């Protein structure tokens, strides 16, 4: 029993040192005026969204076409430094039954590797159905397939980030 409790504490300390934290803790680790960056990490692209300084609204920002880990993370770090980013919200691709699978393993590995390069608070946000919800909205707005393809990943990152912002506001105020 003592080993189990000690192991859990060590794992919790390890997660904190590596920058992975709960959403409420992430906002406490940020300085005033810093923004959040939302990431929808896929095999081919990384959709990027950004919050305003008051952490109220998310907006689509850009897409990184994946090439190498070094190039991808260098581009992310440029966004972090340029836009005064104080924390990352990374889409967590749970299976529909709520369990994590190989996609979550890929996101976890990517996040840990990124945190080795840049020490920044990071939390995961459930992203189930984010792409479908965004795509449905784009179809209803009569966007062409070409425009949907061009904007889908950054819009999905925006959906993920806005979900986290709304959850943070609810947890802090109860409304």
C-alpha cells in the first residue's frame, strides 16, 4: 500500500515537472495577458488555434503540415514565443467509449517530446467528434470541399480550445 501511494505521488510530481497539468492548474501557472494555444495534432497536420488575452474566445490560427518532429516543434515554438503563449490545450483523441487508444499514445508521446524542448504548461482536452462537428458546420455554411480541407484542422483546434476555455470558465465561476 505504501509503495502504491508513493508511486502515485512520484507520477504526479513527474507530470507536474513535465508541464502536464489539470486545466485549473494551467490557468494558475499563466501570467496575466498570456494566451492559450489549442492544438489538434494529427498524422498529417497540426491545427492551431489561439485564445484572446482574457481567455474568453478561441480563434483559428494556422495549420502546420507535418514533416519532421524537429521542424514541426520549431514552428510551434515560434507561435509560443511570438504570441505570448502561457499554456497549451492539446486535443485528446479518446475512443467513443471514453477509453484511450493508440491515438492517445501518439499524442502523449508528442506532448512529452515537445515539453522536453519547451517548458510550458499543457493539458489535454477531450476532442471526440470535434472534427465532425466543425465539418458539419462548414457543410451547412456551403463551404466547398477545398475550403473545408484548408480550414478543417485549425477550426477543429479552435473547437478544442473553446471547449477548454468554456470548461475553465465554468469550473472557476460555476456558470
